[in-house]
C-alpha cells in the first residue's frame, strides 16, 4: 500500500520522512471541493497547529487549519479512491479520569482547552465525511509524546532546559503520563495504516504510567539528573494521571503494548 502524510515537518511527521510520500498543502487554503487523485493510497493526516499556546495565539486561524482544513481534506479523501484516512488526534479530548483507571476509546470526552476542542471537532467532521465508508477511517488518539528535541512549550523542552539553565525549575513532578517517543508513535501510525482491517478509534499509548520525575531521570541520565534534582518540585497538577488503555491497539498490532514503552525507554536513555 502506498502511504502519504501531511505534516511531515512536525515532531511526529519528520519520523516518517523517507518512509512515506508527502501530501503537501496548506490546510487554511484547502477548498471545500478539493479534488485529489489518491487511487490505492492511504493518507496519514498529521498537519495542524499543535498545542494550546499556539492555538490560543490565533484562534481563528487555528480553527481554519485544524477544523475546516481537516474537514475539507477528509471530504476530498473520502471522495477519492484512497484506501484509508488516518486522522491523528489527541488524548486531551478525554474527560479527566477521577480514579486510577486507564482511559479507553469508550471513555467520556470533555476537551481540555481550545486545542483539544478543535481536535474533537476534527474527529466529528472526519467521521461525518466517512459516514458511508467507516472501514476506511482511523482516528488515532495519541497520548504523551516526549523526546529531547521538542519545541518550547513542551515537556521535553522544559526538561532539557533544566540542564542548560540553572534558573529553571520543573513543577508537578509527581504527575503520571503515558509516554511514547515521536519515533514510536510514527511507527505505530504507519503500522495501523497498513493493516487493512484496522478502522475506528485507537489509543496510541502503552498503558504504562511514568511520573514526570522518573521520565526526567531517563531523559537526562542519572548524573545530570542529580545535578538538577533540587529544582524538580514535588506535587501534582489538576491532571495528575493520564494513562491510556491500549487493548484495542495491542490486538490490531498483535503485540503487548508494553513493548512500546520498552522501546520508548531504550530510545530515550542517553547513549
């Protein structure tokens, strides 16, 4: 199956460069009746304005890109003879859990912020576009993505800045997240795209909880971690634990999703 992707310059998308083709377009300029020749091709849609700070900085443009552009692209792909459309969403669409249970694809949704709301609207619109072809649609809800080369405003950047700037601190280190690296996420997206029977919503996660303190130790290495440990503050945020249930993904991939966590840890540790 031929695969193309949007957003190949982003944190996850760049991990697909050289492995898939590029579907290059400006989402804020995608016409309502866009025509695409995608006979026998699968599309992974990663492009968009990502993260709450960037979305809030220009809500109107973000809406044009993340919602209207996604809608128009999904409609064009559904009208074509494309094999599959994979829409990359976020775990932030879920309502915050009130206990230690993992979030499943059937958990209640309650978007946390403007970015999450736009991604959920995108989910609804792509589902509508593929209403007659549900077997051709995958919605991938990605949980926490982390590596050492992430842009400002991300956890990865905040952690690396601890070592670079002695005035920096890191709060809420007892929070737990379901971390994967951009490469592991990209690998999963490509695998799901190539599985003919895969369709519907999938949590892209490992089901393994790791505290921000522990992931900081992994990312920086023990010796560097010890130098910055005094600036890592204990405590929890209003979102103390966000961990996914990967059961559906495990069945689709034919693996124990905890293997994804092991791959993440191996990739994260300094060489």
